[in-house]
């Protein structure tokens, strides 16, 4: 691969992972810039990683909590719980992690430019769209997340499904002994009042440190490229629709593309190969299944929604450990 000028739009997990792989393998053969309007990095989410594929991270994520205990509810009614002997999830300090990766990119000769730009306005031989759910043309839902001090209702994680609005609440541990309380829904445009109300109901002696909103993508992975612009990670749909897990699959996809480029593949061929590689192929099938399941769930009457969620304990272990539904 001849020396190229590469612009990466988005300095989150996808953009930084792509950059680290390319710079570590090609070094001086590539001129790379990351553009991001969030300096320091900030994007509200559950900050959870499944305890899978931990070797993919070029910088180890700082782990705030190990999660072994899970509680699942429907409309506030507990329907199942699981207690594992080893961690199934990790809660990380995502901001610290992304800032560490950005620092590594700069050490390797990459540049970080704190500016919000559009990929179509860039003049580079290769433009990487790593803007996650903020890329144009995405199907997305709003989420709200509060960082709360108070007494947790259960040890570990609580996931509470809301059949009326096709959404779910979560309460996760967070760093510094706080709680991460959130909500996202297909039918609710402003989730903040829902988070505030749920926090009041579920967290004893709650004191809200901060509350903020974001969006997540709701579509299965597919190639998105136009001329020299290539979407990676969540911008290309790498999020599990029924769990919201996006960090791990986004990093896997971003690294796969960068590795193929470093091996000398042309940009378009490398990009298509990134979707064919394992475990991306398996994850894509699962994401497509979950997208169809969510669409079906959205259309059925409320009574059947509740009945359907009550089947979750049948495959809950797989859902929690792998983020998967059983494939037909």
C-alpha cells in the first residue's frame, strides 16, 4: 500500500481502533488524522463490555466493575435472575479508555483535530466515517442516561423491559460507586422524564450527578461507502439491536478493515473483506435476526409483547454471555 493521506471522522472506539491498527502496522507509510468535536471524548451509554474477545483491544479498557449478577424484569416485575461464577460483563470507564487510545494514536504519529466535520467535505485519498449513530441516513433511537448516587435495587445489573413503549430501562454499576440508570425506546422521543421517574422509583436516596442524552443505531451491518468514504463500526450498523451492545462489534469491524488495508488490499476490496471475516459474519447474521425480531415485536399487540419477553429465560444465559438469540 503506497503512502496515503487518511482522514478518520470520529474519535470513538471505532475510529481510534482503526487508527491504532493502521499506524502500528504501517507507521511512517501513512499520514493519519482523526477529527472529533468531542474533546475530551463523551458519549453516554451503559459502558458495558461482554467478557468476549478481550484480546481485540489495542489498549486495555479500564475495568470499573466485574458483573456476575443479572436481574431481568418486565414493567417492574422480576421474571428471572442469573448469577455466574465468573464475570459475564465488565463495566468500563469508557471516557478514560478512549482518551488513552487517542493518546496512543498521537504517540504513533497520528494527529487529533478537535473539530466536527463532514466526511463529504474532506479532501483525502481515504476518508473513514466513524461517527457511529451520528452518520447520515441511520435509523436510530434516543437514549437518556443518568449517573446517580444511591442504593441499588439489586446487586449487579437490572434490565427492565417496557412493553408499552418497546424499550427498556437499565441500572448498571458505574465508577466511583455510582449507578448508571438509562432508558431507550422505539416510541419515546424524549427519554429524560422516563429516566428521572424510574430513578425515583428504583433507587433509594437517589442523587443525580448528571443526566445526558445520545442515540444508538438500530439496523444490521451493511457496506456503506461512497467514492473514497467508508463507514466503519456503528456507522456501518455494527450494533446488536436487542442488547444495544456496540463497542465490541464496532472494534472488531474497524480492526478487520484496517488489517486488510495494511496487508495491501485496495480500499474497496479491504472494506468488503471486513464484512466477510470471522467473527463479523456470525455477528452480522445475529444482528439481522435481532433487527427482524425487534420489528416483529414492535408490531404485535401489547399482550403478546409481554408474553414473548417472558420466554427470555429460556435462552437468557446465551443472551447475557454472548448477546445472542438462538439462530433458526
